[in-house]
C-alpha cells in the first residue's frame, strides 16, 4: 500500500532553517511527484511547492520561491523540504503528498510534521 | 492568486441529512477543482477531482458539481463518519489555493 512517512516534530528559533523528510513506499517513486502543503493552526491548507520524482524538476509558489528548496534521493525514495529564514508565521504542520503531474491533485498524504518557530 | 471562498464556514446537521457546501473562485477555473475531507488531527483526504469525479473508494453519497467559478459538494445522506472539515482547492493556476474550509458538525 502507498505510504508517505515524514520525519518528526521540529522546534526552531527565528532565523534558523528546517528540513523535513518524506519517505515514500508502495509505488514507483519516479513515476510521481511530491507536493508540500502546510497548514497553520486553525487555517486552511497552503500549497508550497512540487518536485518531480523522475527528474527533480521543481515548481514553487512565488511566496516561497526564495526560502524553500525541494530535493529527492531516488535511492531511498525520499523527498526533502528545506525552509530557511524561519519566522513565527512559519509555525504549522507540514505535509508531503503524492502529486503525479504537479497539478496538486493530492491522492496520498504523509502524517504531517509539526514545525514550531519560537524564541 | 485565485481566491477560493467557501460557504457556509460551519454547518450543523444530523445523520441522514442532505447537505451542500458551496465554493466560489475569484476567476474562472473551468473544472480544475478538488474537494478534500479533513478529520481532526489527520491529513486531508481527497474526495473529488476535476469538479465531479469521485475518487475510487469514496462513498457514492458524495458528489461534486460545477464549472467556471461556482462549485458544490453534496453529501446525500450524512453518516457519522462524515462530520469533518471540507476544503475546496483549485488547480487551474499556481499557486494552487484552498478555501478556508467548511466545518460540518453534528446537530
């Protein structure tokens, strides 16, 4: 069965960086992409970016273009999301989700990773 | 960015009721519209894609309709497990934006 398993809770100080990982299993990793979506407390989800599992091509929401980098390790079917220069408004649950074409039709999701930014 | 506006923001209903949630886009998105269900403490789950196509395994009491700027998600006969928050999401243009959600509560 398709599974996306994310890394654990992170607590960071303002200005720091965080990297969240997402390990995929149960499907052909290079046939799909992975999108990242975050959800701040009490808010709706917010799409951030997408990476193609085959060739590493990326798409970023303009809001995150300068602060987010997505990478993949095809040998372990793992995707990484790095968010830099953290501010308190980045406190949220970060989800990875399978997204074949980079069109944000998100059919399987990770369990989420809580990132808290606080001094 | 395309703004997605859902109504109502919350809704109280009983098991067996028929409920409809509306989603409006700030510009035309043809049928590039998905619906998700989110239970507390869980990741969203996709229910409907391209406005009216039901995801495999989703009960047939769920249905989606609409095109252009106006869309609806209907649950024909509410079951206990349907009480959750529902989000629409456009994938017509980046950034792919979500509505603010409709919280469906037990009356």
